[in-house]
C-alpha cells in the first residue's frame, strides 16, 4: 500500500517535468510504460522469502 501512495505522489510530478521540458506527456508516459514492463519482468526473477527472513 505504501508503494501506491509514493507512486501517486511522484507520478504526476514526473509527468509534469516531461511536459514542461519537452512539451508533451508522451515521453513521460513511455518512460512509465518501460518502467512497468521492467518491474513486471523482474518479478519473475525474485526469490520467495524464507521463513527465517520473515521472522527477523
């Protein structure tokens, strides 16, 4: 849940910077798309936590 709150706070600012610098949201949205795809792919390589790590 915390990740969603942080992303909701940063996302509009990130897109506004691209709008100001380049005059369009398109580059920022493509950047967000690439980031989302990269995170999706990386989730397949993540290991499941062990019980001993959860208890610490």
